[in-house]
C-alpha cells in the first residue's frame, strides 16, 4: 500500500482517527490601540482576573515590567503593559510629549480595552503619568494606585520649591545627554540600580542601557525630560482619592526619598508609604520578589 493510502486508511479508522480542530471564533486583538491624534500604542495583555496596568519609567518601555508580569499573571492577575508614544514598538509622532497628552494616551488604552476596576501602577515618570491621568480623567475606571520611586511632586527649583533642582543644572544634563547620550546612559546604570552596594549583573545594566539607547530616540528623551522635570504635580496629587501605595528606596539617587516619596505621600490623602531599605531607583528589578509580593497584597486589598 502506498504511504498516502496508508495515511488515509489510518485517519478513517475510528480508533486511530486524528481529531480535526474545530473552527473557533477569533479572539485575537491587534497589539495596538490608537490615540486621538492617530498615534498607535503597542501593548501586551497577559493573564486573567483583575486588570493591573503598568506605566514604565522615562525612556523605557513595556519590557521593563517583565519581572512583575511573569509573576503576577500566573497568580490570577491580568497584567497590561504598554510602550508610550515614541518608545519601543509604538508610533513615533513628532508631537505629544507632554504629561497631558501622555495621560490622554493612557485614557485611550483604558477605553479601547474597556478596562474597569483597575489597579494602576507607575514607576518614576510613569508614576507622574498615573497621577496626571487621575487628575484629568478621574477614578471611575481606577480602584487603586501604586507609585513606585515616583518623580512627583515637583523637581524644578522655584521660589515656592526651594529644594528643587536648578533649571541650569537640568539644561546642562540635557546638553550632555545630547552630546554623548549612549555613554552617559551606560555610566548612569550602576547608580540607577544601586550597584555595587546591590549586586547587579553586568548584562542587566546592559539590557537597561540598550532599551533606552536602541528603543527611545534622543529627541523623545529630551522632550520628555524637559516635560517631567518642569511639571508641577502638587495640584494633581490631592485628586488621587483612591487607596494609594507608594514604594520608595531610601538609597534612590534619582528621586530622593525625602524630596519625592515623602512629599508625595503627604499630598495624597490616606496614602501609605513603604520604604525599601537599601533600595535604589531600579528596585523593580533589584527588589522584584519583595515588590511583587507587596503588589499582590495591595491588589487583593490585604494592605493599604
């Protein structure tokens, strides 16, 4: 018997027949949503259960949250991460790099995925996006907020913010970034993660550097750096009226605890601040196990 005839005979024998897949209605969703100005944002949607949306730091993208997504999505939590405009796999429009537009982009994600009862988590500049989103769009879709190593309430030194950073120093930092960006970013990695006090693999720091250098154009970095360092979030913070957890490292050189975490906590009614001893700005990686446990407890309403 020819091989083709043998295969036909086997398939037609009830005991040996190969089950044929049944056509199923497609549930696949394109991995992009569209913002009001036509910008397309890439997102990932993993797991089932209560939705948690993660906003990444400045110049980083959805990949930054991999330790959280991998852990939480396996524990009955739906994890949604995205690349903000100009980052990673999202569109790179020549406009919209201000906190109001970024908050509206986040709103578009909520609306188009029909997200409700959300726990909204932001890290660093992503925390500022979370705060501005709540100030502009309210809390009808948001049940809880987590701010990790937040840049709020206000970075720039002004007459009513004397402990801020001088505008000239911020401008000088941007000039150096423009002149020798890749080297400056690579040089900043140890302080970002808290090395050498905290053991961090060289490849982890290289991964962080590549994500910024390769996946975020310099023009976007500079526009957003100016936007978040000069934005005053003090009027926004009291509008965050849902249960809020702040997590901050006491060795954070990027956003010092006293200037950022404690002052933000004082402006959000009823918020809770958890201080990670010895942690720097990159605690989502260096303290991932502790952070993941705290996130799960807060998501489930066991803390905060």
